[in-house]
C-alpha cells in the first residue's frame, strides 16, 4: 500500500483558505509531497526513532485494502504539501 502523507498544519491552512473564500462546490484533492509505501514510511520512522526491531508488513485482503492498493488515496498531481513524512517525524520528535 502507498500513502501520500500531508501535515495536519498544511491541511488546516488549505481548509482555512477554502472556508474564507466561500462556497465552491467539490474541494480539490490535496496530498503531501511524496508517495511512499508503508514499508518506506516504517523504515523512516524506525530510523528517526532509533527502533532496532524490524518491521515486516504482511499482505492483507479485503475490499478496503484492495482500494488502498489501487491507489485511490493518492493524488500525486496535487502534491500541495511541503512537509515530508521524515520532516514531520523530526518536528514531532522535537527536532
């Protein structure tokens, strides 16, 4: 599965701007600056938080997981966020 994490502060800025501009119908998709696999994200997390245990992803079944695997949650053409997953973790860790 792949994800396109966007920082919550950036989402708040987008929503505030949209709210201040009045009704506009369907909102545009918005995603973070990178599309990463779960494994990549877990590796970055482990590195930043110095976790030595290995994290192993296991394939799961079901409609919801199939949807995520299809990429329905991604919008690389609307990568409006600037804060990467790694930078988010560093900031959250007081860095």
